[in-house]
C-alpha cells in the first residue's frame, strides 16, 4: 500500500514539474508556391499589401466633411485633377468644375448621415498605387422631407496625399413592405 501511494505521489510530482512541450511548427522546405490558373484576367493587379492608414484618415475626413454639409472642406482633400465615377455619372476634369456640379446637388439635401461598416487601405506595388475602400450606408433627407438610404462601396485612388479618383458603387434597398 505504501509503495502504491509513493508511486502515485511520484507520478503527480513529475507530471507537474514537466510542462508539456509546445507543438513545433513544421515547415516543408520542399513546398513550392502554388500557381493558380484563374478563369479570368483581372483589370487591376491582385498583388497587394496593407497600405498606409493615413490615406484612410484623409478619405474619412473628406467623407465626414461632405456628410456634415461642408462641401468646400470635403473638396480640400481632392487632387486638382479628379475623376469621379458613379451610377450613370462620370466626371474627369478639374476639382473646381466638379465642385460647381456638386453645389446644386448638395443644396437639395436637408440632412445626411452615414454608418461605416469598415474600410481597407491597400497598396499595389506593381503599379505603385494606394487605394482606400470604404463600405457604408448613407441616409439622407431632401429639402422636401423625403428620406432614403443607399449602401455604398467607394474606392479612392490616392496620389500625393490627395484623392485622385473616386469610384462609387451603390446598392439600393428594397422598398418597405406595404401593410395590407
């Protein structure tokens, strides 16, 4: 009996003093990079890295000023030459001309708000381009009191700490179900 108690104590003692070894990560030195055969060729490079987040801050500051009704402030973040692509809209030219187009459109809006889902800043070394993509819901009320919302995905091309291109994609929400 004394021997079995002694053995149990030894087992307990030694099992506590020898912590389990962490699993070693094994790498296969013979592994090769897999080359995929994509069924399509992308228009833009797919080799990207995380970009500098200062670009996201610039984009979000511009968007915030626009949402707050400070159109002039929003446009300070745009390059002198700008391209803006949206649903049934394409502009390529001087920032001042785009601003002149936005003034009457902005005058139709009584209030606006956004709920940002997320954003990502991506740097494409093959083309030396930085893009910021923002996903969000925008809700607005026009001067007539009509409120609507739209889900937007905006891609911003950054050049020299300015927004050089905005490519906006939208998804309209379905009309609310009518009560019978």
